[in-house]
C-alpha cells in the first residue's frame, strides 16, 4: 500500500496512493468545512468503489500537483 499527502492550501490536502483492495485512490480534504472527517472530504475516488480510470487518476494528480515521478509511474501502469 502507498499513501501520499500533498498540502494544497492552508486547510486543504490531496491524498493519493494505491491499495491492494481499493486499487488507485485519491481524496481531496478541506478542513474548514467542519469538525468531523465526513464533513471535510470534498472528493473521494477509487478504482474499486468508483471505477476510477487511469486517465481520471492522472488528471487529478496533475491538477493537484502530485509528485511527477508518481504521475509517470501511474501512466506506465507501475506501482507507486
């Protein structure tokens, strides 16, 4: 399993990675939206639960500024 976090703004994070059960996944968190975790999650996608495609994952990774090596590995279907 891999899990990476990228700070976006003061109260926002982009979390992404690969899990043996979910496949590729990403989450966008905005901690100004509330005190509980379920209130703060803005976007939550995974291969298993939402049929997240490789192109959708790459688009999100580029949009939120994920590590370029991780983007390249996803593009080449390699574990990251």
